C-alpha cells in the first residue's frame, strides 16, 4: 500500500512540476498545432481565426496518412498541456472523410494524452460527405478537462428519419452515423460545451466502461420532424422501402404511423456499458431522441438537468440519483425507470403538443423512490398515465406497445394531476398522489395528498 501511495504522489508531483514549468508559446497554423499535439507540459495559444482542415490536409499528406493508416485529423497524444483555443474555429469539409477512406467507428479529432486542458474551440462540419460511423471528437486519455467547446455536427445517411428504419442493425435502411462527442477516458471533466446535431448519431456519449466523468452546463440540440411529414414523401429512402419500420407499432404493423414526432439525431447524453460515477450538473437536451439515456448500473447523479421536446426524457438503470430535474412530455414519456435502488425527483413542465404520447412514465424495478411534481402554478391538461409495473416500449420507440415488468417496494409521490395505473406485476408499493389510481397489484398502499 505504501508503494502505491508513493507512486500516486510522484505522479501528481510530476504533473504539477510539468504545469509549473510549462513553456508558453503562441502559434498561428494547424501545422504547428499538430506538432505541439505530441509534446508534453506546454501552454499553447493558437491565434484566433477560422482554420480549414482541408487546407491542412493536402493531397500529399492524405496519401501519406493512408499509407500509415492514420485516419484522424488530429490526435493530441501529449500530456499535461494547456491549449488555449478561444476564438478558434476548425472548419471540417466532410468530404475529407471520404478521401481518407477510414474504417467504421473512426473518430476524427482525438485527445489521447493525459492531464490536458482544452479551452474554447469551435468545430464546424460543412458539406455533405458521409461517415462510416464515428464521432467528431473523442477524449480517450485520462484526467483531461474540456471547456467551452461548440460542435456543429453533420454527415450521416439517411438523415431526416431518426431511428424509424433502424440504428445500426437490424436495419430496414443501412445507416452511416456521425456522432458528436465521445468519452472513453476516465476522469474526464467537461464544462459549458454545446453540441448542435445535424446528423443521425449521439450527442455526448460514454463507452468502454469509462468512469468518473463530470458534465456541467453542457447542452445538446437536435432537430425534430413529424411522421406525417415523412409519409408525404414521394421519393427517397423511406419511400423506396414503402415506409417499413424496424419496430412494430401498437397495431403490430411495421409501418410509419402518423401522429408522432421523431428526433433526427440519437440521444443527447448516453452511456454504454457499466460506467461508474457519472455526474451531470445543469445540463440540457433539446429535440434529441433520448434526453439522458443513462442505463448503466454503475450509478449516475444528475442535479438541475432538463429535457425539452425530446422523444423520451430520462432513462435510468440501477442506483441513479436525479434531483432538481425537469422536463416536458411534448413528444414522448418523461421517464423510463428500469433499474433498482434509485432516487428520482422530476418536475413535470406544462408544455404540450398535438402529437401522440402514451404515458408520462413507466416504472419497474425494486426499492425505488420517485417524486413527480407539477410546474409551479401550472398543470398539464392532457392526461398521461404513470404506468407502474410496466416496461418501456420495444427499443424505446414511441409507436410501439408497452409490456409488463416487476415492481416492488416503490415509494411514489405524485403531485401532478396525472393518473396512475398499477399492473398485476406490482407489490408492496407506497403511492402518495392527488390523482386517480387504478391498482391491480398486491399489498400496495395508496394515500391521497391534500
């Protein structure tokens, strides 16, 4: 144990010394930036301006990159650097993706070093070049801090349908995704970063069991389209497959169904695998498929987070905590709870739409505490049931039917005027509500709020 503690102290001291002794340098080209991307312990200031990646990656340099199978625009491999990129914009012509011929799941700008800080960069994708699947930015190293980035993400196929026709297999239409900001390195801190998704792919997402990730004041925004508008098409990918979907609707038919709203991107904030200690503070998802789809069982903690106009709001696995959160159910359910031992508090905003929505929430699992409260001084007018002892629909698709799931020892406080429906898969739950309750479970206690 003493050896481990000594090693940790030495590592921290080396990082401190490298920062204190950091060399400060001002540069004015992407070539210089690429050179410093491989160094350690420097403070680099890139002069403000718009830098076109296509000017940096010439035909000769692309040929050389292809020969050595180097597919990234930049890979920041150095450690303990500070990159001041305020006022800097990278313009990425998406045709470069096709020129580089990179394989599936290739990410374009990677921070693979450790202990770095990056501040102020804008990344703007232009053009119609397609990606075989990947992210515009990946943080794969550990102990990195990213502040005040903005990304405009483009380049996927087909764009304009969301996941109506699949999302990577099985598919009715084969997809080429392009996502925004991937985190695979533990101990990453992300502050005030914004994503504007104009492609089918995730906003912020975490993979490879990365843990101890912190997001603060981050924002993701996508675009929405009604299924009615999709059905008006007289040519194109959807028309060519006769509007056949990859999941069944509530009538059991695999067909685009009118009356719903679809996000054209994937989830705003998403976990994959058993990510532990993932925290979000004052983060917002707008017009994305899922707002916060955090199905890890490693525990997530949300404080002051918000969803606006998404297909589904919050989706939690085991040990999740959500406090001071809020969202509407304009286009789909506000909450899918499939885990156990959670503590959830969400304010239900009063905004509504004319789109079909079938539930405010579905709740299953054991030993959960859920508080659903109305926006102060306002109530929803359209009735959306809170479904206890029910599962989310297949693949979370709003058009698909819900199933049943076991639920026990739930403590539910509902101060909205939304009704509660309790299935026969439910037992030993305590429900406090000011609305009507349909209880088909066993040994449940219903108490009505004043």
